[in-house]
């Protein structure tokens, strides 16, 4: 299964067939070619292809029948229709019947290459989606961290290893990257999984209230303390206490917490007798704790106690492939929750998502998809279903600040500069990426300079 994709090409014109086979094989695909619709049906019966490219107009069995057969056989196969005659009706009909795309003859080979690549990507995502769903079904109630990014996978492996050790863990990362999710993951993969997982946001309470939450109080400890109240530290016995935004904890309380962690016992407010407190501590912050300890706003000794192991979660924009993967994951989730048949994300919407830098990380993406599903009526999340700030992002480059639509030349210049930048300033590479030769690139750059 190491090939890049399994393709079937159906084309009754010998030369066209030969050309297609040649160019697609060169791309590294596993390609089968047949010269008639009937032969295609036999192939489709026998195996599942990722993508089928079929001529529309053929003797006896035509492309529409090939398309229908594919639809019956496997939901995963994408069909690209090639139409020789200027018959928009038949192309429209093919799209209605579920074709992925239609290419008009005479086709350009680079267009074929591009469309096949996109179709394969769609097939791949669909498969992944199904796998995801299978995993989610199997892990009901458990924590599932979705990713395909290398550094995230390494982080997960590390989490898997420290989970059962009972070490305290410090989880760092920007807002919305999944710190709490990782904390839960650690808990549910530890020997404490049957014990409680309790979370407290150290930044959300006044000092008094936080102390009360964490340490509890004896009856009569202060006015209004009518009964004994156990604190979270005590209640987390046999389980995990998640200290969110731990840097927001007042310094006086940091000393008390340090003592609790070291002695494994806690003194309730107004109490004289310490009680056993055997929790595991997982702390999280989106601030730079190293710097904070150096600056004195966080106690170094407590920092060392909490930071036995550090898991640093990378921001979403630095992860490879996760935006698409998570988009489909959330699409499935919210479609099911809202009982809506939303099954797709249009390629241009997906591309906007992939180019956005998500300051709010996974949480922001989750909200974007939730909204997209909520306001959806047609089953596909399209550009129109994305929030304004994301859509503007995609349109911005086409419209100048004064509202004027930019000219082709301006666009070309901006694009060339962007590619050059992507190529690290390397003109040879940039020219290759642009599909032009180095001399013309150089000439263009010269004109821009003189402008
Ligand atoms: N890899 C992931 N797979 C699936 N869901 C994720 C993933 N990462 C984050 N989420 C989801 O995104 C949301 C935000 O995650 P979480 O609350 O863990 O982030 P956080 O880092 O604690 O954020 P904050 O810093 O704002 O407290 C949650 O709904 C979580 O389930
Ligand atoms: Mg959080």
C-alpha cells in the first residue's frame, strides 16, 4: 500500500489513453488503463479504485454508466469525467450524479495532474474520517487527541509514557492548544484512571475563594463556614488535580501548595490536624514560567515540583495537516450533535482554513466549524459559512486598501514575491515553483525594482 493512489483510466481514444497513462504513472500512481466502458465495469467490479478518470462519450457503455457503477460500488472512489464535446448539459449531469470534476477536451496534462491530486486528497480525507469515526466509536467517554503532526505524535508518545508514572506534569502552550485535553489524557491513562479528575482555574477566583476551593475549611473557620468543607486537594485523593493557569496563584498560596505536595497532606482553613492528600498534580499555563520564576513572580521551588516533566504543545499553525484533519473531525462531531447532514468542506473554504493562523488554536477552529455546521443548509461548508475575519483574509489580497480591485499585474507581482519568499529567496527554486525559467523571473523582478 505504499503507492500514492490507485487509478483507473477509461478512454477509447488510443493516443489520449496512452498520454494519460504515461503522465499519471510518472506521478507515481498505480494506474490501470482500459479502452472501453464495458472493460471499465469489469475492473470496477473486481477492485476498489481511489480515482477513476473516464471519457464521457463512448460506444455501448458510456462514462455515465461507469460513474454510476462507481457510486454503487464504493463511496470512496472519486470520478473525474472527461468530456470531448462542448456539452455542458452532460457535464452538469455528471456533476449531479456525483462526479468530482469534469475536464473538457482537449485537456492540458497539468490540469489532469492537478485534478487527480485533489481527488486523491479527498479520498484520503474520507478514509481518514472513517478511521476517525471508528476510533471515536471505540473510545467512547475516553479522551481522544486528534493529530497527524510529527511533533504532536512525539508529544503524545511522551504523554503515554509519563501517564502511568505518577510524576507531576507541567503542560505549556498557547491558549486553546489542548492543555486540558492532555491533562485528561494523562489521567485516563494512569493508574488513577478510576479516581477523580478535578480541575481548578487558579486565575478565576479571588485569593480567599481559591484558598477555600483548594484547601477546604473546618466548621466555623470563618463567618459563614457553617459546616466542614473538603477542598479539591483532599477530594482528588486517588485521582488527579489539574491546576489550570497555575501562574495566577498568589505567592502566599504557592508556599502552602508546595508544602501540600511535599508532605502529601493538607491543612483545611481553620484546621489544626493535617489530613492525607494523595493527589497527582498536573499544572498548565500559557505563560513563560521560566521567565516568571526568574522575575520572582512564581516560586522557583514550586516550579521545580510541578515541572518534573514538561509537555509543550505546539500551536495549531505549526502543525502539519492538523487543520484539515481536525476540521473534518469537528464537522462529524457537530453534524451528529445537531443532527444535520453536513458532510463536506469545500476546497476553497478548506484552503482558507489552512492558511489562517488561528491565534485561538484548536478551540477557535472548533468554534468556526460548529458555527459553519449550525448555519449550514446545503450539506457543505463553503466560504460563505466561515466567519467574516477568515473570509476577508481570502479576499483581502484581491482588493486594495482603497477598495479597488487589484490588477492582474499587481497580483502577479505580489504572488511572485510570495513564492520567492517561500523559496527562501532562492531564485532558481522560485522559478521552478512558478514554472517559468530563471531569466524571465529575473527580468520580472528587475521591472518591479524599477517601478
Ligand atoms: N488534538 C485535539 N483533538 C481533538 N480535540 C482537541 C484537540 N486539541 C484541542 N481540542 C479541543 O479544543 C478545545 C480546547 O482545548 P483545551 O481546553 O484542552 O485547550 P487549553 O489549552 O486548555 O486552552 P486554554 O489555554 O484556553 O485553557 C477543547 O474542546 C478540546 O476538546
Ligand atoms: Mg484550558
